C-alpha cells in the first residue's frame, strides 16, 4: 500500500499536508456539491411543486426510480473498480455527468416532460455509484493505516456537508428565481459546471496513484463481466469469512440509513404540510433547507469529535453509543412535531448517523484486503441505498400526509435500541 508518511495517528492538519489526500478530498467535495444541487432541483420540481399534492408514496416512487435499478447492478461496479484505474473512474464519471447536466438543462428550458428529469437522475445516480465507491476504495492509498479514522471522519463527512451546501444553493435559487423550468434549468446548469470542475480536479491526480495495483494478467473486459458473478461471490465469501468486524459495521450502517430514510420522508412531509401551508412552496423549501443545514452541521460535528471518541471508546464502542443515543433522541425530540425540536433532531441525528458511517468505513477499510475493497464498498453502497428505498416504501404505507405519526417515531426508537443492543453483544464476542 502506498502511503505518504510513516503510519501514525495524525490530526486534521497533518492529513491536509498530504497532497494525495488533498486531491482526493477536492474531487469528493466538488462532486458531492454538484450532487446536492442536482438533488435540490429534483426535490423542488417534484415534491414542492405548487400544483401537485405530493405524498410519501410519491417520495418512495422517486427514491425507488433513482436508486433501485442501480442498486441491483451496484455489486458489478465493484468488480470494475478492481480492474479500472480509479482515477479514470473519477475523471470520466464526472465528465459524463457534466455533459448530461447541460443536456438536461436544455430539455428543461424546452419544457420537456417530468420523466426526462427523472431519467437524467437515473443516469446521474448510476455514475454516482462508481464515483462514491471509487473514492472510498481509494482513501487507503493516500493515507497511512493509523490515519484512517481521522481520514474517514474528514472526507465522507465534508462530502456530505458539501452535498448539503449544494442543496442549500439549490433551495436559494428556487427562493430567488420564480418556480418553474427556468429555476430548475439554472440549478442543473450550475451542477453541471461543478461536475466539470470535479473532473478537472481528478485529472490532476497521477493515473496510477489510486490503484488498483494488480492489473497485469486480468482477463479482457468482456470475460471479466462474464465472471462478475463469481467475483462477487468471492468478495462476499471474503467479507463473511475473514471480515467479521466489517460485517457488523455494514449491518449498523444499513440500519442507520434505514432509520435516516424514514426520518427524511417525515421531515419532507412536515416541511410541506405541518410547518407551512401546503400552497407555500417558499416556506416549505425554507424549512427543508434549514433541516438539511442542521443535519450537515451534525455531520460536521461528527467529523470533529469521532477521532477523539474512537480513541476513548473504540470504534465499536462509539457505534454502540451512537445507536443508543439515537434511540433516546428520536422520541424525545420527534414526538413534538414542532419545527424547532425537529431541527435539533436533524442536528443530533446527523451527528450520530455520520459517526456510525465513519466507524463503518474505517472497519471495512482495515479488515478488507485491497484486491477486494472495491467490490465490498460497492456492496456497502447497495446495502445503504436499498435500505433508504425500503425506508421510503415502508413510510409511505404508514405515514399520514402531514407527517405526524407517533407510531413511526416510537418504532424508530425501538429499532435504534435493538441495533445498539445487538451490536454491543456481537462486538464483544471473540
């Protein structure tokens, strides 16, 4: 493995002195900033459209349309990531999304049907699977093993904050520019330019810097795709047989993503129908924007405190603490169904959810061998996306239109508590 300094626990400033880490972080920030802007346009166009009464079922349908098709093929992305230069994946993926964004903006100005926008979101999401998995698989190539906790606290968390910032910019555009195709096209154009800047940042990374190393002797792409299923099974066997800490981490991350997905639908409905009048698109977007901003702030706090917490409690101890804390926070703040407590919940649950992800990323990176890492992170990506879609689907069945449901809040508290108990018991076994 290539590292830039001798293995040692380094603070944030020490990580930022590493050129490889700075370059990879820049690509992530620009790419996820673009994702946030694009997703804000999708939310404003479909969920907060004044002429349409959106429901939890609509949100579930959008989540399924944009995530499920590529969750099915997601594991195949890992096999390709273990064969392609990861730097090239970052470069070409962002170039493709930039071109797609500009084309979509032109179609929106021409008042093309909504399905065109949804179709564009499908392709952007597909490419995003490669980019996010590639970024995670590349991280151990630019930092020392002892720095992975700090790096995982900084990189994905700042990426999530960047995505929230992009979404905030999207909401701001829709508050300033009258709602309609022009506002949507303007935001999509901005996201396309940001994707282009991410591609330019990726181009500055040396081609071989991010691996993988073992490319000689690999079969041609056609044969590799034919053998993908067997490669995937090999990755799963490696994960289950040799990487029990990673299995536990993936289970915890999947649970928190499911709960976070349920809460996302709840906040969307509360923002539109409870915190504001259903006809007040500006107020609804403002409430949602505040929730996104508070969640991003919580994620940033997770990046700040997780390295210290893992040193004191260990990775497993910090995961257990976050799950148990969420079990208390959800009913304490969520059952009021008022805007101020909901924003506080967004802050604190952003902290616990991102902290769990930081620990899960680190456990996967430490226990999975490099030649399998791309496949495992692709599986990881599929798990959390399927969990989010499942959360939206389940919520659509039980959540009223105004988002107020004590049963949903209490059910989430029970899930978090069970997760904390099971993870604690599993992590204490030899």
